[in-house]
C-alpha cells in the first residue's frame, strides 16, 4: 500500500522494525516478491495463520508475546508436518503506528525466528483493525511429510508435553471459572497461552516414525478427530493418561481441568500416531528433541473417538474445538 502511516510512512516502519538479514533467500524484503530456492529432493511446505484481535488474542496482549505467538502458531504447523521451517512473510493491519508496540512485537517475532533459523522475507502493512497474518515456508524431504491420513488400526496415539495449560491460562485472564492456582502455576498457564513453544525438533525427529500427526490448536479430542476422520479409523483414549503439567496436576479432578485436558485449545503440542513396534523410536525422537511424550491410547477399527475414565467407563468428551462459523 502507499505510505500513509506515521514517521517515514510504511517504508520507514518496515525499515525500522522488520528488515533484518535473510542470507538463505536469493532475494528478501524490498522488492515486489522474495525469491526462494528449495534444496533438490525437498518439498516446500506452506502454511498460513491469521490472528485477529478479540478473536484470537485479547486486546492489550503484550506485544512481544504477540510477536512470538504469531510466528509460533505457524512454526507449529511446520512441526506437525515434520518440515524444517525456512522462511516467513508477515502481513500486518495496524490501527495506528506505535513504534514502541511495533518494536516489542518485532523483538518477540525475531527472537523466536532466530531460535528456529526462520528468515523474514516479505510481508504487507496496512491500516486497519489489529490483525496479523504470517505465512511460513518450510522444507521436508519429498514424501516424508507427516500427514493426517496415515493412522492405522493398532497404532498407538501419542501426545507431546502437557495439555490444558493454555485453556486454563485463558480462563484466568478472562475471569472464567478456573481452579485456585497459586501465582507460579497461574503464571505458567498464562505463559503457555501467550508464548507457546512449537515442537519443531520433535516433528523433524518423527519423520519416518509417526504414521500421522497434527498440532493441538483446537483441543485434543477435536484435533485427534481430524486424524481419525482423514485416516478412516477410530481411537480409544484414556483420559487419565492425558498429560498434565505440575501446575494443573493437583487440580486434576476439577471440572475445568478435566475439560481443558481433553478439549482446551492453544497448547500447540503434537498429537501423533505410530505403530506399536515404533514405540522405542518415538521415545528416541522425543529424547533427541528434548520433549516429553505420552502414549494416551490406541487406534481402533471403526469410526469416532472413545474417551474412557480411570475405571474404563466411557465418558462423553467435552468435544471442544473452536469453530468460527459453528
Ligand atoms: P507492495 O506495494 O508490492 O505491496 P510494499 O510496499 O507493501 O510492496 O512492501 C515493500 C517491501 O516490504 C516488500 O518487499 C514487502 O514484502 C516488504 N514488507 C511490507 N510489509 C512488511 C512487513 N510487515 N514485514 C515484512 N516485510 C514487509
Ligand atoms: Mg504491500
């Protein structure tokens, strides 16, 4: 768009906040398009996520954390595909040019990008209600991407890290019902919501090991449901095995924690399936990636997900899963 923003307009804003080296791109920010080269034998993995204020994040969210999260949710999609993230573009609609806000946002984005060696190669900037759209480009050896449709009867179902923290963090911030966590535990949950850690190393380590994978953005039950639908199978999941953090474990029986554990969104863990014979390989992959993994159930014939409690009784899952047009 034409520069109509604050000091130096749009171009000044980009130069001040979003121009940093992209040595692995043939051409980065500054021209009409970036030029990128994928290594021979690799496929390009592409994913986009749009974050809108009031829908995906609360008004007044810390800008550094928002910069981190807007890239993290995209890195998480690369992780879920087993792809190595390489480049990103960033489209921003801003109600006004606030250099302090933009500086902090760019710092949060850049810190996480550096950690995952992801280069910012372009974007767009316009005036409008605060929204952030990141597109990410990654590489994966041809044919080795982790897709949703490969789960087979008898496979084990695994999940990384812990579930439900982010949903409880959101409840704490919005004043929704939540267990009476201490200050440390509350901080942990809010940090899980605002600064998710994408499981990129785990996704890469699971190439050739996992039969299907996705990232848990909408809630475990809803997201695993996508793998089951795409693979044409069912699953039996033991609710008590769904991993809880030290922050939530003391409140495991609280109704909000039970619901968040199986249905809470925004955790950005990986849920994946693997043949039972690959269990050791799964544990080695987790060890390589420095992430915990938990086997939570099994893929079964038929359709649908059965959630059972500690006594083996079927419980009706809080299906969760945010549907913007539902
Ligand atoms: P165009 O008029 O072709 O849309 P722009 O003036 O919007 O080009 O952008 C100029 C350059 O700055 C382009 O290389 C574009 O990719 C980059 N750019 C614009 N906004 C951003 C942003 N928010 N983050 C990173 N790069 C950006
Ligand atoms: Mg533009």
